[in-house]
């Protein structure tokens, strides 16, 4: 699944977030976030692990022509907040909760065009606090359907 549709869905709609970006991994997002200015929040869409349900044979009416598979897709929203006045990160929750509510409202129940299931919330948890930056991650799930057709004969 192309996760840039998630970025487009959230960019400009999440309260208090300066920008929403796609990052291939958490280290890339972390490095970018630590360079940002104090008082801002950044939201990164990061791909999660993928797995699949058992596949079924795809047919053309009678003959098997390939496989038909339903694949759950997980992605994380990693929210970074920098506040030089918050030495212990205690105030981060006051900033994070309205932002989390805003992106949950924008995503939950929405089904991107290429998906077979609406987006649902899976889990969320604080990921740490370092150098006056608090990090919170939420995981969401949807699903896509892949149909692979064999174009060769045995």
C-alpha cells in the first residue's frame, strides 16, 4: 500500500502539527525530528510489519489462474514534540492528546481507495523522552487485496 495517501489525508488537518511526513524507518524520522525547532510537533507515517492471511486460488470460472490474498497493512504514526521548558516530559501529554484525537478522528473508519477494509486503531504508547523531545507512537491497520494471475503454463 502506498502510505503517501495517509500523509495527504492528514497534512493540514491535524491540530498543532507543523507537518506530516512519510519516513521509511524510525531512525530516519528521529534524526529529522531532532533537527526541528522547539515548540513544534511533527508527525511521521512509518510502515509497519506486514503479514497475510492464507491465500485462495483465483479462478477464471473453472480453472485456477493464480492466487487471491487478503493482506492486513499496519502503519505507525510517530508524533514528536519538542519543548525546552519541559525538562521531564510531564507536560507532553497535554500537548499530545489533542493531536492524537485529531488524527484519530481523521483516520478511523476511512477506507483509502486501494484498501479492502477501513482504518482501525491497533495500539498506542509513549516511546520515550530525550533531549526535551517526547515521542508517542500509534499503530493503525487496514487491508489490501492482492490477486496474482499466473501468465505461464506448467
